């Protein structure tokens, strides 16, 4: 199993309950494709370096997980169609 980290930026217009539900759905996606979530690092609301979809802020979160090599591809397919996700990036961590 490989270690990965996904960085996610969520739209700032969500309330706390919807934000928690969005992050929970991302964790469920990781677990559905055979991964295990090891650590979640929430950075909260931050200003974006540049405007995305006419939005200047977003909720940042970094999720570290272990999974097989096909999980990141499946995760990216699902993240691409999520409406509340402004940006995401999955990277493999070196041992």
C-alpha cells in the first residue's frame, strides 16, 4: 500500500454542517475504494492565491491516507464532479 495526501479546497459559502458533510463524503470515497484515512489536517478558511470561479476564499483541508495505486485515479474521477470542491490535488508521499 502507498501513502497519499489529498489537498482539497471547498467553497466558502457552505455552513458548518454542509462543510462537515462534504469532508465526510471525501473520506467515505477514500474508504470505498480500499483506502484508510490516517490523518486529517483542517486549515479552515483561507484566502486563495488567485480567484477561482469568482471566489476569493475557500476551506482548506489535507487528508493523508494509505491505499492501492488505483484509488487516487478513482478519487479524482469523483472529485471532478463535486460542485462544492473548488480545487483538489492528490500526491503520493515518498517513504
